[in-house]
C-alpha cells in the first residue's frame, strides 16, 4: 500500500480528470485508480429510480456516496453511520479522493504542510492550514468572472 503523497503519476492522472467532461464512468475510473494504488477497498453499485440513475460507492470506512449527474454537476448523497448529507461537486478530482477516504488531495496536503512549516508549526497541522491550501488550489470561480 503506497502513501498517497508518493504517487505522482496517479496524482497527475486524477488531477487531469477535471479537464474532462463530468461522467459517472470517469468518477468510477478515478476512484478505482486511487483505491488500487493506495490499497483502499471500495464497492460500486449502479442504481436507477424514478428520478434517474447513478452510482453508489462504499469505502472501507463504511461511508457510502450516492452520486448522480444532473445539470453538469455531481449530486452527492453521503451516509456514514447515522450522519447523512447532500452536496454538489463540479470536479472529479476532489470527489474521487474524498470517496476513497482522503479529506484532502495530495496537492492540498503538500500546500498545507508547506504553509505550516513556513510558520514553524511542528506535529499535527491545524485545519486552518488546509483551508488556506484548498483556497489557493481552486480554479477561479467561473460565475464570479461574469
């Protein structure tokens, strides 16, 4: 099982997915690649109901993500134990890493580590460094540019 920070080829492959049109097949491909490279167990189940079709993905942390594609966005239902939530995602990269149990992408993790080291933080990196790293990694908001 490889450390997710030590897989530059995989990281580039998953990051490149955001340049491709969103699809459930693309998401499945990315999740499978991450899971295989990092030794994470995931299970896929296609589903269909009166509202459409989608893909349910369960990971080895017992979380389930039910994903459908509507209006060019991933609509994600998340369930873990008694917790349930819904969200919308417009990128495959971040969603794929999250489904596999990683809170942050490798790029976000490296950036947070770099910011913390610059501030001479040792030990566990506080979450605010990750929030700053995530903001700096995001592409500009297309809606804000109009």
